[in-house]
């Protein structure tokens, strides 16, 4: 995770992280774990089988459409479940995000019974837009995440 949050280019389209240090990476992982506890789902680490190297993360995140803030199923006024992904820059362009997101989406649908999944993507994030397109998602509405970060809601088939 430190490889991601310490890279300004990798963090360009992600909000909520500011320092880019080891403590912030640990805080992010602790947030992922607390979301698993709260919702029964969350982020998966993506690890390359060949050498066990951590590549990034993918998984499901609960947002509250009322204010577009990260939340939990119990606390959200209008819960929306996002299929998200983030990878260390050295692993971009190899298909890892698409492959991992396909499996996370399958798991969410088949194992958890989640019918509606979206991805919230900054309109300038061409790499994530390509992943969403490969997944068959389509853009719907523009939103402001947490009131200051533009995103397009991509609806998954």
C-alpha cells in the first residue's frame, strides 16, 4: 500500500490520503479491515501468484449517496456499493485491475447477492475509465464525492 500512497501519480484521482507515509498506509489498511467488520465485505489485496508480490487492491466499498461519503451499510442513508480498484503504478497496463475487478464483481454478485454495483471514476482518469469499459460498465451521472472531488457513476451490467 505504501507504494501506492507515496506515488503522487497513483494518488492523483483518489481522495482522502494526504501524507503518503507508512503510517497513512497502515491507517488505510485498518480502514479496509473495519469495513469488512461493518459490512461483511471490503477490499481484497491483489497478490501475484508467481512471486507473492502485492500489486494493489480491489473490492467493494459502501458510499452514502446523501453527500457521497464513504460509509457502512448500517449508517448510510442511501447506500451505494462501489466496485473499486487501485494498483501500484509499476503494475499498470498489465490487465491486473480488470482481472481482479471481474472476480470481485462476480464474488459480490454470486456470494453476497449484490445486484447493483457502480464504480466512481474521476472524469480525467482515462486508465480507470478503460477498465470500467472492459468490464462492460456504462457512465451515468456526474457526482461530487465528499463535496469536492468530481466523479462519474459507472453502472455495472
